[in-house]
């Protein structure tokens, strides 16, 4: 049995176990959730370390036929594109479970939903079958709606639940139509992604089929990713969600659409991808510049990091728009780095909310005096969000920018992206840090306390360490990512792109 089955199966098995635990045993439920996610995280680290960079094909594969007549099977495996995403998802899941101590009502339901969400997320990124790829995503998405509605915060949490449900349901439906159309138009009669890819290599989709399916996947997945202008659900949803839910959705689940574009849309519909390059690049500018401007105007910290999360998606779309080895490699790297960063910032905001009962920036101030560890972690998260060297975000963003600059038609967009990343991002993040952590400490916050012990600090340390390790040693990821991205880029471009810059940058 593949290690991937254990990684995604342990949280789901733990959710079933919790269904039989009396609801009065809240401590046991929390322990089971933390233990299950810890086991998944440890197994994911082992898998990542055992992954052989540059090896052909998928690794740690397992395939079991389910509906043979339709070509549906339980098929899991990883290559360079999703091995880092599975690792990131498992680590964030463990951190989210550790940060769930603030849940003090209906704990049983919360931890069951949390574990179901984790299992669905890991299953979506590990699946190599389109049916289970979509099924696991929906399996993880439903708990998101319920958790915001029941354990959310703020007066508008019910409206936020309605809005996020509406947007994401529409996006998932559009993507589903595109996937079904892909299955029917390909003629391969299989949902298996590797088999479908090999078939399309020798039997390319017609131009009309590509022009019909690609926009469905682009905008279906784009809505799930908060592509501008379909982004308004994200800041409100994250601003109202409990911290563990925001960590998992903003950090991990939101990457599902981007992963789908890279894994499915680009290699199977290369002609349509070339036609949509400019549109994708300019829509990415909406994320980077417009959402950055809106973030500058936010007075609630959760809303600010919600818009910041949406803005960072622009880098990934810009990397995808390059259709080059360097750009798409950077896009995957940003996906992983942003997952750790989003989880870190939402976990820190959750801790601040537990201590103060508010995230209104104007009501906070001087918190660094009372919470030196949390304040320092928040400053480091802000630096990472600004793309400071030494953090994984810098490695991903600079790779995307180099990749975009190497495409002459994208140079104007690249200049605007640099402006949005270096100027706008720095303004709203550093201003928030100044207003929340420095200046005078209001008397009513004199009683707030820092993270009291090592166990409470652990999730923040794990997420920060991940950002720093992959920021200082990006080749841990790029050596694994690049060979798999190269095979996709070669399908998108008839002539394999020669980009020695990618090798030089990794060195």
C-alpha cells in the first residue's frame, strides 16, 4: 500500500473514531486530531525525503480499479509538482489542529469536520484520477462552509457563509462541466490522468474542443482560487472563519484550482493555453495591484491578510501565463510558500483574537511589549509576505518574475507585478505591524499574555521554520519540481524551451 494512502487515510480514520467518542471527552478529541495530523505530517516528511528528484514518472503510486467501465480508479501518486503540495498540506494540517484550542463548544463536530477536511485536501493533491481529484476537493470543501457558519466570528459570518458557498459552488460546477467535457471529448474513456495525458499526446484535442474546455477550467478553477474579479468571497470568508479553517483553506485547499490548471489544463489543451496567455497575465494584475490597493484600506487584520492572500495568487497566475520552465516552476514554488505563509498569518491573527477579542487594527497597539514571541513571529510573517530574501516566498516570486521577464509580451505586466509586490505589499503589511505591535499599549490590553509554553509555540515555529528552510535552500523544492514541470512545458510548447536561466537560478 502506498504511503500516500496512509497520509490521507489516517485523518479520515481518526474522524470515524471520533464519531464514537462521547462528546464530553473534549481533551481526547483534541488529542486524537493532533495525533492523526502529526502522523500524516511525519509520513509526508518521510515521503518527501525519499522522493527521487529527476526520476521519470510518478512515485509512491497505488491504483485500484473502482468503476472499470467508466475508467474510474483510486489512483494516487506524486511527482515534482504535487510532492511539495502534499508535504505543505500535511504540515499545515498539523499546525491547524494545534491551533484549535480556542474552540470551546461542539468540539466533537469541529474536530470531525477538521479531520475530514484534512483528508479531503491531501486526497485531492495526491489523486491521479480526475474523478477522485474532484471528489476529494468537494469532500474538503463542504466542512469549510459548515465551520464558518457554526464557529465563525463577526456579525457578518452568516452572510460570509452564504457568499463563499455560492461562489465556490458555482466555480466547482463550472470546473466539473469542463472535466466532464474533457473526458467525453478526449476519446480516451478514462479518468486516469497519466493515461489521459499519454492518449492526448498522440491524439490531440481538436481546436474547438480546446477553446470550449479551457475557459471552463480556467474560470471554474479561477473562482476557487479567487482570481480577480471573482475574488470577493475570499477576504470576507477568511475574515469570518475560525483560525484553523482559514489556515487550511487559504493555505492549502485554495491551491487546488492552480494545481488543476497546471496538471490538467496546460498539457492537455496547449493551443488554447497559448491563446489565453495575455488574458491570464492581465487578470493576475488584478490580483496583484487592485487587491493590494484594497488591502491598504482594510481596518480589520483578518480582512487585510485575506486580501493579501488573494493578491499573492497573482504571482502564481503570472507564472502559469509564462508557459515556461522557469515561470511555472516559480508558480509551484509560490504555491507551497504561500501555503505556509497564509497558515502562519491566520494562526497568529487567531491567537491575537483569542487574547483581545478584536482584530480591528485601530484598537490594537503596543502588543509587542506583552507578546514578544507572537509579535516577533508576526513581524517575520510580514517580512515573508513582503518577499524578503531568506523566506520561501522570495525564492518563488523572483523565479516567477524572471520567468515573466523572459517572455517579451509579458514585460509590461512584469513591471507592474514588481510594483505591486515591492511597494503595495510592503506598505500594507508594515503599516499593520506598526499599528498593532508598536506605539502605546492601551490599558485594556495590559492583561494579554504571550504564547505560554513550548507546545503553544510549536505550530508557529513549525510554519516559520518551513518558510526559512525552503527560503534558504530552495533547491530542496526546485530540484524536484523542475523535471516534472519540464514535461508539461514540452507538451504546451512544440519545441522544448531552452532556459539555462532556470539552472543558473537554482545554483
